[in-house]
């Protein structure tokens, strides 16, 4: 199976309106920038996006929000995006807030074929409303359903044409779990290497999960918050 595609535009060629997307990234780290830009260019709309956060106003998923391409976000932390806030408050964007660890496990479970699991996180809060509560060993747990997506969109540091991937440092974050949860997984890499160039013991995600892979370009190395200390302590 040939998994190599020429660029992001070819990788997203068949993503339709109304699709559910799972996107890797954490804050501004490990964001599939090229693929998101191609989605903005194509103008697909009414998307449901599963992602830890919603980018910032001019970067990541924030660019899709500017074009009103997203109808629903399933996320954990969304505090860095003013546009996101205004869209939710105006009723233009639906939001399903999920505790961060629960979101990660929902994606991992979806990729592993596990339909649901019990967790103590959220018991007694709004998160648990309408969900089954069960007691184990004297402690209450809430039933959470797994998440899967029509397309998973991922960024990796290094990869090969078979889709074997290595993530670099914090960019490992949600990307491996997202990659397993998509029916079709699209990967952009900073470095595309020949088959056999990657040390098998260093591979974080095997290529069996990947359907499309391409060499990305022009990556921004953003810092989410720059802190400068003035004077002495």
C-alpha cells in the first residue's frame, strides 16, 4: 500500500463537510499546521473536531474557527482563544468539555476498540450528568464512551513511507492516541526518511495506524507564553 502523498492538499482531498476530525497537538506544540491550512483552503465546513484545545486566534484550529468551519468542539482546555469564547457564547459553536485525562483515555480506548470505560474523574460534577454511575470497592465511577473519528490528523517529527513515526519531546502529547482513533489517519512529518532509516526500538507509533503521510514544510516554532523577569528577586 502506497501511503505517500505529495502534500497536505492531496492528503485532505476527500474530507467531506460534516466529518468528525481528531487532531493532535497540545497548546501550540505538535500542531498539524500544514493539514489545518489545507482544510482552511478547501473550505470544508460543519466539522466536529476532537482536540485537547482549540488553538489560538490566529493559529491551529483557531484558523478554522475564523472561517466558521467547525460546528462542534470536543476539548479539554480552551482558555487561549477569544474567538472560541465568543462563538460559544453566541451559540455559533457547540462545546463538549472533557477532563484532559479522560479525553486522552477516550481516544486511546477508541483506538484500542474499547467502547467505554469507568473513571472517577467528574463524579459529582456537570461532567457526569446523564451518564451511568457505578460503584466499585466503595468508590463511585462515571461511564465514559470512547471517541473515534472519520479522519485523524497528526504531526510527527520523523516518519518513513510505511507510516512509522517518532515524535519529539512534548509534541508526543496527544498525537499517538489521536493517530489510533481515526478510520483514516493523515500524518505530516518534519523529516521523511527512507524505509529502514528509523531505529525500530525508537518508533513511537507503528505504521499500521497510518494511511497517508507527507513531508511538511514551513513549520512555526511558537512559544505559547514568553515570560521575562524584571529586576532581582
